[in-house]
C-alpha cells in the first residue's frame, strides 16, 4: 500500500518544527536513540501481537521530500530556507531494530529501536506509531477471536466497517497474521497473498423470483464452491429446505457436494443446532455451517459453550475496529543521545509513574523453559551488557523489587533484529504466510494462564540489575 503514495508529509506538524529547530541549533546530525513500546494491553489482555513492520520498511525506503512537498512547506512561512534546501537530499541513514512481526509483546519493553540523526529519527515518529499501533491493535484483537473459536476457521469480514480503504486492507493483513484463515477483502489478497473468498449477499436472493431460484442459479454458476446464505427470509421454514432442494436437484446430478450454508442473523446457537439436524437428515452431514453477525471473542465463546453447531465464523466490525478497545497506546520516546561517540542515557520523568521511561540503548531477551519451551519472562538489558545465560539468573519485578525468582534450566533468545543498517535494508522481509506461521508458533509458547481473556497472569518484563540501578540513579 505504501509504495503507491509519498507519505513523507503524513506527520505531525511538530516533527517539522522540531526538525527545523534542530537544523538551526546545530543538532540535526546528532545521533540519538528512540524506543517504540506500549503501556497497556487492549481488553486487559495478557499480551499483544507486534505488527506493521513491513509497511514501516516500505515507508523508510521511500522517505523523501519532492519539490511539491518543499514548496508547500515554504509557503508556510516559518521554515528556514537552508533547512528547506537540505530536505532535497533527505533520506534515512540510520539503524532500525525491531521484533519480528507476529511476536507476542508486553507492556514497557522496546519492540522497535531507531538509531539515527536527530532530524531523521524524530521525523519517523508519526508514521511508525500510526502503522504499528493500528496493525498491532487489529492483530491483537484478531488473535483473541481466533483463540475463542477453538480451532474453527475465522474469516475477516470487516472491510465495509473499517475506517477507510487502507485500514480495511492493512487490517485484514494483520488479522491473517494473527490467525484468521481468510478475508473478504480482495485487495489484501492481491497485495499480501491473504486468501480471499465470499459467495453471496441477501441482495442476490432478493434479485430472483424465489429463494429457490436464487439458490439454483448459484449452484449452477459455482458448483464447486457452494455456500448459500439461508436467512434472507426464514432460516428453518424456507432457507434450509430451499438449500437442500437446490443441492438435490443441481449438485447431486453433477456428483458435487455443497461446501456450506451461512446464517447471518437470529439466535445463532439455536438455529445452528436445528440447521445441523436438517442437513444431516437430508444426507449433507459434510455441509458446513458458517455464521456471521457482529461477532467477537466473547460471543463466539458463549455460542460454543451453548453447544452451537458451527464450523466457521465470519467476523467483521468488532474485529477490524477492535470495537471493545479501539486505541493501542504505543509511544515513541527518546532514550539516549551520542556525544563524541559516547552514549548518554536519557529519561522522561512524570507524576504519572506509568509514563516514566527506561533509559539507554537496550537489548531485549526472552527466556524460555528448556523442558517445555514456554516463555518465562522478558529481560531488558543495556546494549553492551554481558550476561552469562549458561548460569542461573535472578529475575525481579521492576515495580516491586522484593518479588524475585531464580531461574534455572532455561535458554534465552534475543528478540530485536537489525532491519536497517546505515540506511540500508539488511533484513529479508518474510512472506505474510511465514509471519502468520511464526506468530501462531510463538503464541503457542505462551502459558495458557497468560492467554486468559479475563485476569490473565502477569507476564513479567524485567530489567537487569545494571539497568535498574541506572534508572534508579537517574530518577534520584
């Protein structure tokens, strides 16, 4: 999506005023380090799913000011002419580190680090957060919905309820990465290879003189992929009998079998049980039941608890907008600068303790239990800190340091990979399918207690003692 348009000016205006100010103050070329992290998990969940890196990479590769952009800024009348001239050669020259897309992430840990000239690193803030926050939000919500479906396929149906065409297309990609099986959005299929599909709307049925004629015509048109929408009039007295009649009279003589029927309204739990019995009695026990209609993880969970006979879920508005908690609070904060090649840590202090940042250029590790490969905790360290992971390690809660635990029989993996080095892309972007497979495997490495919808276990993100002491001293 990003390749089609120059998004350079999709930024908060203060990124430009600061850039101009850095230029005038002689700080444009000062190397600095920014962390991307988030503070709270949507829906009070146990974790989020990192998403959006691919679009950020495309943006950075295409980052430039064309003559039209510079002339637009010149007419604002507040920018130095030397600064405007410098924008003609503006491009990213720094380093970018990131967790892989699809990684489960937790509050307050750096999931992306930008090291670059101040004038570049500052400028990336708006777009990076916009892309990361949106896609991570949708991926996180989608993963909850997929887990609620308990192995049944979930299709993303939200294009017409999304906040614009790009949100629909990118959101469908995020949903697929998090575990959805397919999307209704054809453009997401074309751009990202996410399987798209769909059959009919109620209008198809209404176009014909009868529901049976509509079903008959559809079976004749698509005999290998028949899914009939059976609730235009009445599911049990009209929809199912007409569907069975069309299956018998059109598909059966061809030697074909129907794929399924879809219910889009009414008491889905009750209807699905009745429909299942009617289909089975007619000899179509292999005909699947698809359902849609304002679903989310809680409704899906309740339907299955009520014994609903459902094979596949189509989820739209509550997924693509993350309706129950529609804001992801990822932030972009300065954590260090360089003076004469020496890294100087920086910290933001606030009366709101949740907004106090962790200083310095850092590394992020995930510790896994050797016996079952389950994630134990994440550990944030200073970038050049030597840690012997072959020995037992003591972890502690940075918010309650008396909570300590010695971990043995574990292994550690570094989560941040270098994506850009000196402005050049050095990371091979995986396919969307590869990201999805990675995501589902990583989620499987989390304890079930962390994955609870309500009151999940608090997964700890710890600081090394050296980093904790640095932060404590800076606060003093």
